[in-house]
């Protein structure tokens, strides 16, 4: 047998000297030395395990991004100016803080007057949620 004759291994498709091929019980065929020693199997397992090991990092990254987006939304919501309403005792009027410029003015929620902020002239939002 020519020791220098290299043949292809049916298991790993690699080439190795023909004389080193051995019958492997698991492969049920002759395989190259690295397959026979289980090296190829180990490599395959490593390759197979690698994406799995990397996977938990991905969702963690997504979570972080989600958390970040959520935080941004929360900040946005917090910074969204909103009309502040204080009831003026003994009257049907309320003290309304303009949601844009924060200027406080008396507002009649029944007649919906004034319709605009006297300071910045922005339209007073419809205070649907407001309850007297
Ligand atoms: Zn092989
Ligand atoms: Zn205003």
C-alpha cells in the first residue's frame, strides 16, 4: 500500500493518507485519522455549539434596545407638556396651566373660555378628562 496515496474521507470530506484510514464503528465506514479519533466530531460539535452560545447575547442586546426605547418613550411622555388644572374654590373656574408655555390663567371649563392661552395664544386642548 502506498502511504502517500491520499484519499477522501467520507465523513469529513478531508484527505488523508489511505494507510491511516480505519473502520469506525459509528460512521460504519473507513474514516480519516481525525475522524477516527473523534476530532472531526468535536469540531462539528464546537461549530454547532457556537451559534447556540452566541444566541443568548442577541436577545440580551434586543432587550437592552427595547429597554432603551421604552425609556425614551417614558421620557418623551414625561416631558410632554400637559395642562395643569387647579380648581378655584367658590367658582366654576379653574386655574389652568398652559400645556405649552406653562402660563397660568383662569379658565372656564363650562363655557370653554378662553379658547386660547392668553400668553402664547395656543389653543387650549379639549379637557375631556377634566371633571369638576
Ligand atoms: Zn474524516
Ligand atoms: Zn401658553
